[in-house]
């Protein structure tokens, strides 16, 4: 038994297994993972890295080119929390798509800067 809040905000005790009745099965999760096109994402990353350059990557992150690796990581995490697709599920489909594209740009910029700084 676990304690949870009901719709009125009152704590009630329920069996643990009842919390997971509506959860997707492992097969459903795996099917969702198989639908992700990683090659497409990799191609977009490589295009972005080669076309835009390091200066653009810093500007996407909102940083100067003299930022330290710690500043880059902190800024990336801050932007990730704001633009991550899982954090914006309540938005309209158009806005979700725009936020997801911006999140991809942020991730690509971070990877580009990280690779540049590790040289």
C-alpha cells in the first residue's frame, strides 16, 4: 500500500499495482523507440555542425565564444529544461513541433561546442 492524493487533495492508501494499470507495456515502449529515426537526427547534426560553424553554436546557446565548459554545460541544462519536448506536452501541436526543433538546435549546438572545447 502507498499513500497518494485523490482528486480532492486528501491522502488515501491504495495498492501499489493500481498506480500502474494505465502504464504502457514494454512492447508499446519498444515500438515507440523503434520509430525514432536516429539516422535522420545524425544527418541533421552533421549538416548543422558543418554549415553553421562554432560561432553560431555559441550564439544558439546564448553564450560568448570565451565561455568555459562549465558555463556551456550549465546553459545547456537550463535551456534543455525549458525546451525539452517532454516538458511541453500541453502545448498545441504546432508549438510542440517548434519547441522540439529548437531543442534539437540547442542539443546540436551543445555537442558542437563540447567537441570544439575538448580539442
